[in-house]
C-alpha cells in the first residue's frame, strides 16, 4: 500500500503497533455467531461458541482456502462453508464429516489464532507482528465504588496512524487552538512502562457557582484508555483505538455514567459527552491531512510529546 507522493503523510514511517486492541463490543457477537474482522492489516474471524467462549482465528481454511467468515458455529466449533471441516478455537481441525481420518497436519493447531479477552464491555484481541504471546493482561477500566451504566457509543474510521490519535491527549496547546478551551490544560502526568496517566484540575463556572473539576486520563498499552470527568459532572469515557492498518484507525468511544445519576445531572453528563465527541470531530480533518513529523521542533508550552513517543516506541517491533 502506498502512502502517496510524500512518504511522511499519514504516518508512513510508523508500523502497526503490538498490543491488546478492542475489535468489537461484547454484545455485538452472540453465542453461535461468526464475524469477519479487518484489523492489523489482515483479516480474521471472530466467533463465539454455544457456551459463550470467544475465538479469533485465521479467515482461510487449510483445506482448499474457503473464507470461514461465511461459515457457521456448530457447538464449540467453527464449520468451514465449503466442505464443512470443523475447527476448534485453538485452530485445529476436530471433525471432517465425510472422511474416516483427519490429516495429522491439521489435527494440531494449523491456522493462526489470536489471543482474545473480554472486559469493559469490549472484546480485545492481542496483536503481535511476530506472533509473540501477550506481554501484559487486559485490565478493567471501571473505577471502583460506582455502578456504571452505558450512556452512548460512538465510532469513527480515521485515515491516520493510531499513534497520531493517541498523541492528541498530550498535545496541550491544541485544546485552545482547535477546541476553543479557555486555557491550556496543565495536568500532572506520569508515564511508567505501559501505563500513562494525566490528571488535570480546573475551576469550572456553573450556574451553581465555581466547581472543582477533574479530568483523569489513563492509558494501558496502545489500545486501552479511559477518561473520567468529575466535578461539574461524572462521566467515564472508554476510548479505544485499534489499528486497521498503518494508515487507518478505528476509534470507539463508550460513555458511561454512574447508575445513581438522573435528571439534570444526567443532562449535564450528556452535554459533557457531546462536547468530547465534538472535539474528536474537530481533530479529524487535521489528522487526515497532516503528515507524521518524526523530528518535530517543539517549544515551551508544548506537552510531553517526546515522552509519549518514547513510551509508544516500545509497541513497535520489526515484522
Ligand atoms: S475449504 Fe474448508 S472445508 Fe474445504
Ligand atoms: Fe483533540
């Protein structure tokens, strides 16, 4: 795939990162369903056995190459649509309806299998360009002490590399220039291994007077992130970025409120969520036309862009 005449446009220097990435919402794939997914510059099938167990396996059958996204789930097995060979979630052939024997090469795992995990209402798949097993585990993003209810989901396909989207959170001046906030955020931030956290506090003017507001952003690896807004309202955003390929990213925003919220408090929370979605919409045209600047010239007032990039570099390995 070509990035166009200027090779730096659209993050052409950046590969697809490794990590856990959201590929679906849990309630989008029922027991007995199979779906074809396109992420990590490849195609695979996600399917759920009758017991509820999920599997992510290669799209193509080792027999004569049929696409198993057109197959069906039989019990705990995925059945190829062509000659009905049936695969386990570990990628081995368990049944061939017309044959007395199963070839030894396919009796053991013979197609690629992606590790899958479910948490936070999402299905995550582990991607590593060399097929290395997960280097960390998926974590819950719901803060303790509250019961959370889903308010709204949004998703976008953005023509930019995933690293450029996540960099937005540490790009402080753009909040004023692009989003029109009154002042630049001045968060306390910390980067540690696969974890990144930044906490901003601000005095917010409301009809009920000045309220102390907090914006607490966390990221775990390149694909799991959350933002909790407290003070003027109480909103939890799960923001999940997933690379479709080196040039395209799927963004999912899931907004949750504490279950106790109702009435005007819920309307304020809805306004916060709308504002966040509006900000994302404002960023898209800039992302989709910018180029990746591998050696940016920064100035006083810029956020910790280079710290962020150094942390992100750990998610790249040569193919
Ligand atoms: S191609 Fe899949 S069973 Fe023949
Ligand atoms: Fe932004």
